[in-house]
């Protein structure tokens, strides 16, 4: 499989000298889904910010064959779509249709292509009938699907999902999992939700103190680190029993 993302010896320290990333190596293959696990503060978010070119550290990152550098950021951000943890941070236009069209329009696509992408993306997430609705009138699950449609309308090769099941009730969660299984893009899923990870990924990476402490089979990593989701959802590790 072709490699869509290559990260080699990525390092980053905060201005006060605290190391956030300390030699991260990572790859993502075409069509692959990888769960990113680890405690809060282990480096997961800082790692994702580097992939999008929002933070610059030491080391090398390539996305779809191009280095993550200032001159390539427009290309990188068309190749990586991000689904935020809170859909209200992603939906801001007067109607669902306008929200989904926002990205393609800003890519400079013609009206016919924008219309095609919007219709196709809303069909993929089962939200075509909600096209004229205002996003703030939607349920949490519907908002999540519309936000995902906006990502899909950009036709990225990679989708990054940050705790995608947050705020969703069980039916909405199941619907989201079904949609994510049906789309072909490679995915990076940052989550403390092991059921979600198991439903979508077979490979995982485990962040610990700014490093990827393990990379491999999801179940092996869960067992190795005795990783459990605590009652408050902070993803603390607990001893194996």
C-alpha cells in the first residue's frame, strides 16, 4: 500500500523547554485506519497539529509525497480533512447545504462541481433532506454527520477524527460508525473510546510521554498497556487484572 503520511524523528518542545514530542516515527498507508491512544498530555494533539502544519518542530513530515512546509500548506490541508470533537466549532453557515459547500467553494471549484460534491456528501451521511435546515436546529448526531459531510465534500485522502463519538447517544454513535466504515479514506482516530476503536481500526499507536511507545495490533496494545476508559473519559491506564 502507498504511504500517505511519513513522520520521522519528530521532536517539539514548548517555549519553556518542556518536551512535548521526543522522536516520533509514524506512517499511514492508503485506506488504513489507525487508532491513536494515550493519556491526556501524552503528545497526541501536538502530533496532530504538526500533521496540519499548525505547529513546527524538528524532524521530517511528508503528506501525500510533499513535506509539511509553509509553501505546501494549501496542498496539505486539502489532503487532510479534520472532524472536530465539537461540531459547533465546525458549523457556522446559515444552512446545512451552505456549510457543506463552504470548503469546495473556497477551493475555487465551479458551481456544478460544488453542487455535485455537496449532494454526494450529504447522501453519504444520510442528510440530504436536511440541506435547507439551519445547523443549530439539528441534533448532536445530525450535526456530527453534517460536519463529516463538509469534510467529505473536500474529497481529502486522509480524515483525522478527534474523539468523534463525544456527545452522541447510542443510535447516533452507531450511525456514525456505519458511515465511517463505508468511506474509503485513510483515517486517524484519536480516542479514549475502545469500542469505537475496535469498530473502526485494527492498528493502533500508543502515545506515552511524547513518544509512540507501541505501534501494532489494536488488541495487543490494549492488553499490553491495560488500557481502559475511566468513568470520566480521561483514558487513564489501570493495572491489568
